[in-house]
């Protein structure tokens, strides 16, 4: 059973105006045809922009050597 998200344009039954509900596909089609609701597109994931944070100093040399792999 497919479901669609709709946004109500008017007060209808227990739903207030601007409420977003998930309803069955057939019910959503009927609500849109009657002018009670409008389809809501799924949220697109916004691209997260890289925020330049604090610049960290490198690890002390003794800690770098302890974590380094041993090569033969």
C-alpha cells in the first residue's frame, strides 16, 4: 500500500490548516482533486557545506611515533 504526504489547505475534520499528514495514495488523490490538500514533495537532503573550524596543531612527535606502525 503506497502512502503520500499531503499538506492541508483548509481545516478539514481533525486536521488543521498547514498540517502535513501521510495518507493512502487514493485518499491523497481525492483530497487534492477536491482542493482540500496539496501534495508535499519529500525533503531533499541538503548538501552540508564544510565549515572551516579551528585549526589544530599536529600531535606531539612522541605520540606520533607511538602510533606509527612498525616496519621491518
